[in-house]
């Protein structure tokens, strides 16, 4: 037995021999475990919750020894946020903006670009007064250039360890929670910066992007027949190099410049020959920029999956790159040295982390820029392009050996080289005065923040020291011993000893019983402390109510004593009651008890005693007079109420039920025993009359049943064929012996048949209800043709003889009939069918439109998709199926679905036919399905439809995608039998 249960049993062992009226103060203190010995520190390893005198392990250990001052606060040293000497400033990652941070650091360390940006005119001149910056206004850059100016100035002279680039990111309209394509971002931003600077008057500013990053190459096509060359000049800001199948950077450059043959269908139209000729095409580098950006195409499109993927192959590159062999005009200086490596950590193209290894142009030392953290790379750490993956790849390739001055990387996606012939900068770029003033102001704010944090740390330390002295003094005086005592919540004591939370007023309300005293069951969460300590606690922290020795609840102890005694004698009373039930009841001394209650009274009594013995708040609702939780359903509430003792013989009016089969008579002695356990159970002496209301209702019910049987028998006899569904007329095969048929709704016929079959369980049908077949104008909603086909399930045809009987038996609101008439003098004459009332064309059209809308609004349906060629006829029964919903747009597909339910997605077609979404041309009945935001219903796709798929021919050579000729319309016929 667990120690806590042993304590519980020991605290109440006296209740086995003491009657409730004999409970004394000594018994009460025993129940509240005042007698338990306090635990000793070092002997007791953790707090004994069952012992109110145990004050060990409540959080005192952190206060009783020597304490480090740093434990008194959770404020980091503000100097940790200060920029270290001779180091760079980091940038905060705003969620998924690490790719932006890497490019900002690379551009910042391009001294020529930084100097040119500092020369840009700024609206900051309006912000600065004669005596300096306006203190009451915060500087807000207005343009991209001003944002870059301010960021670069902070990166250069800020005292902070890292700065926040949120203003710059917001100005670009970037989503901070979504990682963008880093290479695409670099291109777009350079284009934006060039366009912005092109409006400047200073040529050093206006042309800085072209001077630093812009080169020129030519697409050269040579005719093999006449040798004519045609050139197409183009500027570039980076070279995009394919890395598939290559190990060295120089191999990637060679492939970029390799000659391509134009033959066969891809022949070149030569204007000199005026015909298509075989030719060669290649790229010639005409001029190279000062800063050469080489994009390694690690992120490529996978046509099989329809998504991008990352190529994790190793590429070797050297610190010195000689580009002279690759340029057209020889003789110049084209030797470049590596200045930055941009890295993507991660195996997926859609997630990961971006880091930059950048060389300081002034010192020549390498640094690792990782958002807020910047680390100098030297010694063994100087491994350019090498970063551990965030998650292991399925196929780890061993890193190749690299010689001196060369490096290998499987994560580098951009290499930045600087022309070696440029002069080394001797002096640092100077920050303009107006920007330096803004930086100084930000540094002042930072220093003020550091002073404020330091003062807060000091206050926390002083407060902690005072608390330390308080705890050391009071903890020694907590044990009550033989002196006057009080009870305090264990939770409050633990919070008082918790250094991380402020101490709140004492709150003992949660441990009170219904008599506003200490509940015996709550003693496990209370601690008994000395009155001296309690006085200090309440004087310093307040709260209440105070629980002294007078708070020990005698009423609760007496009730617990009664319950425990009943539980002990339950088995004996069960045998006694069984013996009493065997004896016959004499005279009128008996009591009515429900048979169901008698079968389960022992279990009910035990559950009730357990509830009374436990916490009243945890009541399960099975006691007489108990209340149920509001959240329980009606079915659960009904089931629980049926378990209440003797309530199974209550009628709906709260009286004795009239059915004697559900109850039996027990003796007065047996009832007395049962009443000890169920004092609130309903009591019915043997002379108690049954409920008078139920007797009246019973008689009325018997009379109604007899009446219903009589009505049903009469109607069944009057309309035998309609009841048995025999010899029914049909519009498509009009009977010869009548020219008139009457119409009623099929719903009326079905409801009437139900009543006739089971008249005691169903209510009689009193009216025909033909208004459901008519429109609001009183016109018929169905044509003669529709009543022979799709609408035949909604109507029932009636013979004239049956109609006469229906008019006698039921209330007819509207008469609807179809008449056959002969028209013309020709033999045989023409037959026409006329309805009365006549068809309402407008409402009929509205009904058809509504049916079409209903047909297009579905949640699950089967749609067939066929891939075809040359407009060939497709058989529907061999088409693969696509289970879809008609009413879900692209936005709705993101919502979670229950298990077993899948979102409709035409990307499933990609996996069935191996056709990427952008190669799919879908149509139905000649209509192209091109609106991705429309629902299937609005596109006219109804259940069992057949969608035709024509697939564009995939391009095998990715490198030749820009040279694809237009007009390809070849398709492949593929029949698949796949259940999507």
C-alpha cells in the first residue's frame, strides 16, 4: 500500500469503532493528522503531501545555502548585447529573413557600393535642424536607398551587437514568415537598386551598379553554310552556372560557354542564305565586372514531382580564379580573388537556413555571418563553404580532398569574386555627418537601455538578498510543534519560496468545505505552521481566511465517520435485505420499490458512499439529489437519472407509475435498511395510489389506439389497390378505359401506407397535401413528359374511382388531374394530354435551374479523367476516377479534413499520368478548364463527368528551355485505369 494511502487509513481507523455522535476533539485532530511527526531535512528526500507537518522539499533548498547573485534575476547582462571590439554588427532574423541578411552583409562589405550609397542625397536634411536631430521625432527612411544608407551606417558604427532590419524588409514588402528564393531576390533587388540610382545626378552614384556588377556577353550564331555570324549583345549581373554532372567551378563555366549545334528541326534561319541551315551557337564573354557573381544552380525544377529540389553535390572552387581563358578579348587582367561564399543549409529547396562567409576587404580576414552571430574564421575554422546540414541527407557523399587555396562545398549556392587588380582600400569609408548623427542617437538610446537594465539587475539582486534573509529566518520558525498553529496552502508556500514569481496574498478559499472551514480531504495540500510564522506572513502579504485550530470542521468529520461506518456494514446489510425480500409482506405495511433499483442498490450505495467519502466537487451525479455537469448530453443525463435509487418507478409527473411489472412490494424493515443509504429516495407506501393523470392518459391512449385501428381498417378496405400498389395506371401507357387520371404526391401515399400498416405507432393522415406539387401561383410544376420520366418518383396516379373515395376519406386542398383528348377530324385523330391546373412555365424553369444548381453542389463524387490525342473519342467506362468536391476553392483546400477524407486536387492527375500541372490542358464538352480559383460546379463539372486531358510535350533539355520553338502540339495517347 502506498504511504499516502496508509496515512489516510491510519487517520480514520478510529471511525470503525466510534459512532458519529461520539466524535471528540481528539478524533478530529487525528483525522487532520496533527499527530504526524515532522520530517527531517536530509532524511526525507521529497515533500510528504500526506503529512501536513512535513516542510521538507517545498523549495527551501535554494535559499538555505550560499546563493549566487545571478540567481536573483532573469535579466541578462546588457553588455552581452554590446558590439565587441574590431568585430562586425549582426542582423536580426525576423522569422525567415536570413537570406536577406546574408546579401546585406555581402553588399555592406563592398566598399565602393557603400561609398556610393552614402553619397546619395537624403530627405534626412529636412529631419535635421540647425542644432541637430529633433528629439521628439524618430527618423523614418522614405526610399530604398535611404533604408540602405541607414542600415549600412548602423552596421558600420553601431554599438549594438546586432541591429533590426525590419524597416528595410517592410519597405521591400517581403513576408517575414516565408522564405523566398535567395537567387531571385538578389536579381530583383539589384534591378530595383539600379533603377533607383539611375535617377541620381552624380555619375559615381548613378553608375555604381553597372561599374561593380555589370558585364556583357554575346549570343553568337554561326551559319555552317555561309559562315555568317549573328550577334545578340546582352548585359549580365551574375552568371548562372549549371552544376549537374560537374565537380569543379571551371567545368561549370566551360559548359556555360560551350558550343551548341542547331540541327534538324532546330536549324537556324540564315538571312544571308534565306533558308534554314545547320549552325552553331555559343556565348562569348565580352567584358567582366569588378565584382563577379557566380550563381550555382543548386535549386532546379523536378518535372516528375512538379516541385523544386536541391542538388547537394560537391563543387570545388579556388580562392583565385583566372577568367582570361574564357573572355574573347585577351591581354587584359582578369584574375579574380574570392570575396564571399553564400551558403544554404538544408536538404530541401523550400526550407533551410542561409549563412554567408565574407572576406573583410581591409584586413583580408574571413568572417562567418549567421544573422545576429558573427564569428571570425581562422585556423581550422577557415573552411569556406562548409556548414553542417540542419538535417542529414539520405545519400551522404564523402567530401573530396581539396588542395591549398581550393575549397569544396555541397551547400554553396553563390560565389562572389573581386577583380584582383583593384587597389586595396587604405582608409575606411566615412559615414556622412547626418547619418552619423542618427547612429549616435541610436547609440545613446542603447546606452540608456544598458543603464536601465543594469539598474533593474541591481534592484533584483537587492530584493533577492532581502528575500534570502527573510526565508532563512522564517523557515526555521515554520514548524508548529506544540505551540498554537495554523494551516497554510502548500501551493502558496512553494510560490513564496519560488524566486521567479512575486509572492501574492495568501488564498485559502480552495480548501474550504461547505461549512467555511478546512475540508478534511484538503489536508494533503495544506501545511501546519506556527502561529508566529503565520502572523508574519499575513502582515506582509495579506490574504485569508486564517485557518486556526477552530477551522477544523467537526461536521465534515462526523459525516465522514457516518459514511465509513455505512461502507463497513454494507455487506452485512446486503445479506439482511436479501433475506427480508424473501419474506412475504403482511397487510399495508409494505413499500413500493423499483425492480431495477433492487437489482443494483448495493452498487448504487457503494458509489454514493464513495462520492460522499471523496471530494464533493468530483461528484459523478449518481446520488439522489445530486446535480450533473452542464456539459453532459441529454442522453447521458437521462441514463444517470435512471440510476438514482427508486426513481425508476416515477412517472413523468413525479408520482407512482401505473405499471406494476416495474415495481415490487418490500417490507417495512427492508425499506428502513435501504433508506439508511438513500435518505432522499422517493417513498411510496403500499396504500399509495398510482398517478391519476397517467391513468387518464392510459385510458385515452387505449381509446386512440382502437380508433386508429378502425380508421386504418376502413381506409385499407376502401383503397386496397393503392395500399398494395397493384394495378396502378401509367402515363407512358395510358389505360384505354379512362380519359382522366388524378394525381397526388408520392409522399402522401407513403405516409398513408405507413399508418395503415402500423396504426398504433403512427398518426392518421388527414389531408392529401397537393400544394407541394403546385407553384405559388397555383400552376403545376411538372410537364407531361417529365412525369413519365424523372419526376415520376414524386407523384402517384389515381384512378377516378379511387379519387372519389379519397375525397370522402381525406381533406383535399387541390385537385390535380390529367385529361386525354382527341384533336382533329383525321382518322386516326391526334391525342393530346392536358393538365388541370395548367403548367406554370416560369416556375418550371426556376425549378430546373435549382435542380441544376443542386447537381453542381456536391461534397463527394466520381469524376473521370482521360488523357487523349488527336481529339479521339474516349469511352467513359474505362476512364480513371477522381474523387472530388465541387464547392471547394484553392483557399479552402488548406483547411484540415477529418481522417479518411482527402482534398480534391488536380495535381493528382500529375501522379496518375506523369504530367506536371503546367503541361495539363483540361477541358469538358469543348470548354477549357483554366480558372484555378473556380469550383468544379461553376465550371460545369457534375458527377460522372468525363474531363479530357491533353498534355504538352515535356522538354528534355533544361538548358535549352529558352530556345524552344513555338507551335508544338504533339500528344501521346495513354489509357490508365487508376483510381485517384
